[in-house]
C-alpha cells in the first residue's frame, strides 16, 4: 500500500473510530425505523393478496418510487461508482446498461405482465401451459436468480459496515453478512409486500437525497465544470486519456471485448426478467397505474444513474487508485470514501458525519433490496411450488403464507453462506451475473408466452431450464469463481469458460431452446387460451377480479 493511501485509510479509520457512537446511532436509527414500518405494515397483512402484492392498492407514483428503491441497489451505489473510479469509461457502461434496461422492461413486459398474472411469473406461464411443470420451473428459476442478486447485496453490506466499524477479520465480516440476512428474514416474514414496499419507498428518497448531496459537493469542488472533473480524474487515475476512452477493462484482448458484449446484453435484457422487479407490477390496481409506475421509475432511476457517473469520476479525481483498492479490492468503498473527502476530509467532523450518513443510507438500500428479493423468491416457492404443485391448488391461504415464511428463512440462510464467500467481489459485477441468469431463463419464456401462439409447455421447460442451467454452469466455471484475480475461491483454478459474464452464450441459448422445444413438441398449443391471454394482456380485462379473488 502506498503511503498516501495508507495515510488516508488510517485517517478514515481514526475518523470512524472517533465518531463511532454517532455511526452506530445512525445505523440503529435506520434499522429501528424500518423495523417499525415493517411491524406497522405487518398488522395490515391479512391475506395472501396482501402478503404477495400489498393488496394491489399502491398508486403509480408509490409503486414507481418502490421500484426505484428495489432497483437502485448496493450494486448501483457502491459497485458502479467503484467500477467507474477504477476503470473510467468502461465502468461508466454499467450506468448506461442499467438505465437502458428499463426501456426494455417498459416496452415489452410491464403492462402485459401486470394484466396477465396475480402474484408471480408462474401465473402468466400457467395460464396457457400445464400448470405443475411450468410453475415448478418458474419457481426454481426465481429462487436461483434472487439468490444470485442477493450475493451482491450481502457482499456490499459486509464491505460497508466493515469500513465503518473498523472490522478487518473475516469472521467479523461474515457476522455482518449474517446480520443483514437475519434482518431481511424479519422484514419479509412480518411485513410481506406492504412492509417491503414502504421500506423501499423510504429508502429511495434517502438514497436520492444522499447521492444528490455528494454529487453537489463533488461538482462544487470543480466549480461545476465537468471538463475539469473528467480531466482531474484522468490525471489522478494514472491512466491519462485512456481513462476516458473505451478499452481500459474491456478492450485489452479479444476475450475482454467479448466479455463487454456479454455484459451489455445481460444488463439490457436482464431487468425484464428479474423476479423482484416483475412482482412489483402486481401491486397496482390498474394497467394505467402500472404504466405510470414505470414512467416514474424511469425518471427517478435515470437521475440517479446520471449522478453515479459524477460519483465515480469524482472518486477517481479525489482519491488515488491505491486508496480505493486498499480499502476494498473491487472498489466497493469508493463512494463512502469520497463522501468523507468532500465533507472536509478524515480530520473533520463534517466529513465523518457525511461518511456515516451516506453509509447508513447505503445500508438501508441493501436492507430494502434484500427484502424485495427474498419476498420474490419466497412468494414464488409458496404460490407456485407449494400451493399449486405440492398441494395441487388445495392449500389454504394460511398454509400458503406459512410456506412463504419458512422458505424466507431457508433462502436467507443460503444467501448468508454464499454472501460470505462473495464479499471480495465487485457488487456491480455480481448483479450483472443475476441479470444474465434472469435474461437467459425468464425473459425468453415470458416473451414467448405473451407473444407467440405456437409456444408450448415443452418449449417453456426447455427455455427456463436450459437458460438457467447453462448460465449457472458457465458462471461456476468462469473466472468469477476460480482462476481470476478477484475470484470467489482463492488459490484454485478450475475455470474453462473464459468470460466473466455468460450472457453472450446463455441468453441466445434460452431463446433457441424455447423455440426448438415448441417446434419439437407433440403438444398442440391451445389457441383459445392464447387468444384469451392476448386480450387480457393488452386490455387488462378480468385482472381486477383475479386480484380480488
């Protein structure tokens, strides 16, 4: 570690040590406030519709704010700013990819999906397919995608709280991940969708306000001159003009160029297949409200991702690369360290307070997102697999909700274990993996089901399982898990797939298998059911009744 980097980190540690009571108080206030909201909402959760979809009574603006809170995760705030701080232009591509992805979600799935289902993706697929096999496949896919996404949030939580509380031991970081897991289990089991939605709305407001404050202070440092900011970032990075041009991370070799293409495809297509985003469309009462919520989300998310560009380049301009990587190899602490710097430095009370506030907001962000993810996966297990497959539609609402709560505990335990292993990986990269799995397994099946009358049950199963297995296997044997500089398992190398993101291979394969499985199927598609689904998805006729019952 270079002397300036060591000095700043030591000063940061001293600052957090001196103000640790304040930091702990802020964290405690956020946790207590969100728990209070959860308990309040839990008292109003009386039915399955309340638990899964908040009774379908949120307004378009409220749902748009909650969608934003669900989408603007630790990957966005911590991972993207860190990626930009380390790789300049190539890191900035994450911001663009996450934002453009919303256009795909708006144009292709938001309104038709909301009109066609009740609580989960499995409802849409089961409308014109054989229920038991497609619900099992949809539930399995939802749980796997959610766990991949949860890894990023857990990793972000471990890094963030470790920085603030001065925890350096692996055991301490694992304990932090476990704490987040326990809190998310409490949020979902008590509050359901109502509690999760209100937590996400509060978190979205806090995150936008915190990001806006840091963005303002960074721009103030450079007299609101973006050219000066970018120039300082390029100079301070040690890379010169290359920092502001494509290729620093994804243009060195042919493999890295393919990795960039794979990442871009996964980011743009993945949002429309993310379970925790898809279930948010069921929380509004009308198709018009669904459209309105996505429009609000695009505006809020767009403003946020524009600000992450300033955060990332501001970190590069104000902090040395050694400082950023010394705290966390993947750059996940760039934003909190920048907050410390623009607040007046590590020796100032204002800097320490700003560091504490921003980190507490980021922690609230993590808690809200993990609650949404856990709710999506537990809902899919209880509604699709337990109620409609195991119980063959004979489960009572009480039994279904009990299954959802127990599955929440199981998913939380699994996420804690995997999150502990992934604590040194860049959280934006981890989320990109979840996007790739979602785009490979869920998106082809959703689009075929909504828009292709020849689609069959076999096609749905081939698409979901083919996309899911191929993407997960390619990740397991990629440099993300072994053989890379920041792999999950250090000191071993069993990777044979050269790309860090599998989207370039697994997404086309998911579409191909869905098409091929349908063509080779002996099952005759139910054209009448497809016509009903088409009318329902385009008009919303019958949806209100479905939600009420």
